[in-house]
C-alpha cells in the first residue's frame, strides 16, 4: 500500500462571518471575558487537517487556531501530564454554547 499524506489548511474567518459571528473581528469587539487589555479582536481563525495512510494504519488530526490582533502574550508554561485517552469540550459559558468537541486517543504523542 502506498503512503499517502494529505494536509489542508483553511482560513475560516469568512465562514465564521457567514454564520453571523462578526463582532469578534471588529476593533470594537468586547473580549473582556477573555482579556483585561482593551482593543483586542480576532484577526483570523485557521484550521489545519492532516490525514496519513500507510501500511501501519490511518492517522488523522485537526488543529484550530485563533489569531488575535492587539494582544501581546508572554510565554506561559503549564505542566500537564496526559497518560490516557480522554474527551473534551470547549464551552462558552457566557452564552451556553459548546464550541469544540475533541477526543485525544494517543497519550504517547
């Protein structure tokens, strides 16, 4: 079986705007629930997907990142040990909406 590696990177800003979520992309966005510093807004949302097929099996991964404008972040290191599979939900408590669901299955990575 041939090895196949497919990667796709998407810019999601316009897709999110098409869903009616526009205010977070404006300089007047109120992100005070996330940041104490005023003037921060979302510049872009990027998602990258990778699918690898080989004789050993299939691996797929997706990562989503949000690019903020007007925010200078220092490096913060939080030690975290993950030694078993788990599921997670990223939830916006202020509106009661689950934003992302995920499943982490390989603690060796």
